[in-house]
């Protein structure tokens, strides 16, 4: 099954009881954190249509929230088999509500148009830095995993992936970083090659929406171009919105693994 991760840049795993049990505990923990006024003040964005929820899930390095089990199942097993047993950071809890997207605070007309028309497509770990918002490699993620925490219809702002874009990105970044020691990659301005690779992906790669239910999981390649679709007409979700937990552990060290690993 993981062959799809290398060929397409994503793979979806069927529902498992262990993952559903984990999701039930994670949802309860996430809702408690989301009720915290400080978290809502920081993370409720896009005019109330997106709770960004970075580091919202209070899990340990094995993925367990207080009173819940460690994260288990085929998806996490596959990630560990390929990339090693990396400790999990506190998960993101991304919650989208009907009406998404609206402009994010400080977001200009062009950026909002990109969010609306291109799903705010991006490659994780490339941060917009400095006053000119130049893209640099700040976080070297190993993989991305999405775990739905509540029921939602397929049109309720699913994750979007451009199939095969991970290899377009790998080629672009490999060329841009050629001859530069890996420990200095964070210093390199990757804006132009990144934008050119995005345009190529939009033109040549299939855009795929990855809807899933609690108990299922999807694994996305760290270099894959991905985003979040607008809330579709007639889409439905639980009262608390379309809720997905995301993990993106980082490779340890500053060698070339970010580019060379499968």
C-alpha cells in the first residue's frame, strides 16, 4: 500500500478500531483545548471559519493524549518502517467551518485569491521569512499524517494533494541547494524555484481531494504540494466543524535526508 506514497505522494489507510479509539480520545482532548479563550484568540482565523490549531493537541511523543492510548495502526507503522521511530510533536488540530475560506487577518487580496482558487497550496516547512516574506527551509519534516477526529461529508473542506508534485519539488529543491552544505540550507532563498515548481505542479499534476472518516488515516509525502479546499455547497460536518489532527515530525540532524529519503 505504501507504494502510493512514493508514486502519488499520498496513501489512505482503511479504518481500524485502534485508530478510531485514538481519534475518540484525541477529539475529547482537542475540544477542551479549543474551548480555552487563549487558544481561540490565537488560532481562530479567516473570520471564524478556520481554527488553525498548531500544537493544540496535548499528546506525548507516542501520540497519546491524557487518558488515551498511544497512536497505533497501519499508517503510523508504515511511517515508522520507512522513516524511523521519530517522536511526535504536539499535534495540530485543524478545524474548518461552513463558509471557509474568508480572508485571514493581514492577508492581502492576492493571497486570499490564492487561498480561494488554489486551496492555499504549499509545501510544509518552507516558511515566509523577513519583511519580504522570502521562503526558506526552516522545518525538515519527515512525513505528514492526517487523522480525522469527527464525521464530515466529502465536500467539507477536505485536504487537497497534487499527485506526483513531490518529485517536481524534489527536483527543484535539489537543483537550488546543489553544492550547499545541508546544515546551511535554511539560509537559502528558495522563493523562485518553489514558485516555479508550484506552477509546474498546477499545470501537470492531478488535484485530488482526500476526504476520510474517523478510524481512517492518510499519509502524505513531505514534499507534496497540498492545501485545503473551500467548503463545498451542501457540505456537512459535526457541530464542532470538520476536525483533523495532523502530525509532521521532523528528521533529526541537519544532513541531506530531507531531500534524499524516499
